[in-house]
């Protein structure tokens, strides 16, 4: 029995009528419409200032305004801010109360502190692991001294000699205290070079034999004739004949010194531009005071079979030393300075080797008075320094200065050039 409105339902028909009556009187639930919180002018100003002036993230702005991150982002991206009446004043100032900004700044600071704390913990963990992994190195009672001497294969020594410019003279007063040069300084630097060769020989001869020194003279022994080129004649104090004799004697002394250290001395000589016997083009290339100096040296050592000379009439030569080819030239045909000169050097070397149909492993040059080295496709270009250092022309016209240096290096059968030094000629030994 079902009761409904105080009536008794006794049959199926009565039950159906009762169900219809119930359905008619039961009210369906009313669905409330979704209401979006309206944006007030204060809310918009707060959003604009926090986002555009202070760069707060949307989630911080949402917390301040009681809105979702997505709502704040949508509002910012879909609002024409420059149409708001307060836009101009807001760009130059902030309408957000100080306590609101301070609240969010404090929150950002706390977040940054938590990140720093996590980083410090990680670093401490890493540090602990490193300390745990480190084992103390046992004490070394005394330095290791090898008793195996001269078990390595022998090497020859190469010395680039050149750009002495004997006869050139300038003072500290004329260069503003930067450099000075004269014949006495040249002779002192030649002496320093001899002693440096002896030091280097003593060091390396303990490891292997050094049977031969190859002296590659690259020219400009003399400062030159006043009428043969623009050699700054005002700074040349000796006539070219005196220059040649003083330079040849000094070079002879270096060769003689090397005979006390090495079993054999091989001398290769090419001429430079300062030794020209006349203005360029008026005489053959080998009519050169450098070439005359080499002839003088060859005559001086004519009775000494341990000294051999290679003195071609060409401005270049190719020498085979311990299975490696050395191209030797002065370098005055290369134009430019700085990086321009470097690229020109490589180009000139490549063009010359295509003419002579030989590929050098090393090219030795001078002329630029600045020691250096360039790696090429087939080997290296070694640039020698000078005896003179920076002169008035280099300082005033080229704005360049370099130490007085000469190059010395080892030559191995298989490895080619091994060790190398730029000998500073200003260091007294």
C-alpha cells in the first residue's frame, strides 16, 4: 500500500495516477548560471602595474586579486591598455599601494631564499662526495733523476740569424726612452746570443746527441747604402764597407763559437733588401753586401772542414735537414703588415713552391723584425726577430715594437722541429 496525499492506492490504475500526480508536483532543480567575477578599474590598474612595471608572474597577481592565473593572463593579453584613461599617468608612476607590493616582494624573496638553500644543500652533498673520493697522495722522498742518458735519437739544431742592421744608430732620447741601438749594442747582443746557444746546448745535450748546427742567415746584415734605398740615412753612422766588415767579423765569431759545441756547422745564406748595391732594379739581385759578407765568411773558414757553406745567388734556397725541407728567404717581397702580411706570407710561399715544384716543411724568413710562427697546409712558417729591436721608423710609421730576438730550435728525423726558443738578446748572460 502506498500513501500519497492521504489517499490509498488499491489498484494499478490508481498507482499510475499517483505517479503522474507526483511528477507534476516535484520541481526540477534549477541550474545556477556560471558567473565570472567582474574586473573593476582598480583590479585592472593593479594587474597593469604588477605585470608591466614590476614583472610579477600571473600566479602572484592572481593571488593578490583573488583570480586564477589563466584569468589574469587572458585579461592582460586582451585589454587595450593604452585606451585606459589612467594609462599615461600609470606609465610614469605606480598606483599600487606600497603594502601590496611589499607583500609580493617578500614572497618572492622567500622563494629565492628557498632556492638558494636547495642549491647550497646540493653543493654540500657534492663537496662531501668529492672529499670522500679524494685520497692523499703519498710523499715523494726526492726528485726523480734519470740515469738513462743519451738513449734518445740525435737531433740537429737550427739557428735563424739575421736583421742585425750593423751601422744603424739611434738613442733613447730619439725614441722617447723606448729603445736604443748602435754597433756596441749589436756586439753585446751577439755575445749574449753565443752564451744562450751554449746554455741551450748544455741542456739538450744531456738528453741526446746534437751533432750539427744549421745556421740559416736570412740577410740584412748591414744597414745599407744611403743611395740604395730609403734606409733612414740620418740614422746610419757607418759607411757600408765598415758595416759589412763588422757584421762579417761578428758572424765569424758566432760560427767559431759553435765549433766548440757541435761537431759540424752548416751555414746557409740568403741576402736581404738593405744590402743592395744600388737602387732596386739597377743591378742584379745578388749584387748585395750580404752576399759579399757570406763570401768573406767562406774564405775565413776555408781551412776548416767542419764548416760548410751554401750561398746561392738566388734570393731563396731549399735545404734538406734530417728528412725535412727548409725554404729560406728574407721576406722583403711580402707586402703589408700585421694580419695582411701573415696572409701574404702564406700566399707567397704557396706560389713559390708551385714554381720550384717542391713543398717545404718549414719556411724561414725575417724582414719583419718580430718573431712569430704560422701553421700552413704543409707545415709552418717561422718568422725571426732582429738584433735591433724597434727603430725610429717602426715606432713612428708602423706603431710597432718588438724585442731583439733570434730563433733556435731542434730538428728530429721523424718529428721535424721539436723544441724552439726565441732568444732575447737584451738579457745579459
